[in-house]
C-alpha cells in the first residue's frame, strides 16, 4: 500500500487524471483519492517511485 500527498490535486478531474495515470501503469491497482486531505492511496505491485513518476508525468506533484 502506497500513501502519497498530492497538494495540487484540486478537483474530481484531477483525481481522475491521477487515477488513470496509475491504472495505465498497473491495470489491477486500486486507487483512492481524497480531495479533502489531498491524499492518494494506491494498492499496487508497482514501487512508490513508479507511482510517483506516473503522477508527476500527469502534471502533479506527489510527496
């Protein structure tokens, strides 16, 4: 389980873009994006670095 904060995730379109970027990397991933806390939780076989790179490639800043 990977927990990240994405401070520039502002709306449902942002969370959908992030979710799609992660699913492009791992179709079996389970992604939960909380707009209130700006947290993204991912259950995946990919590494944290791979997930961060996918989110960054979608234009967001994961921490």
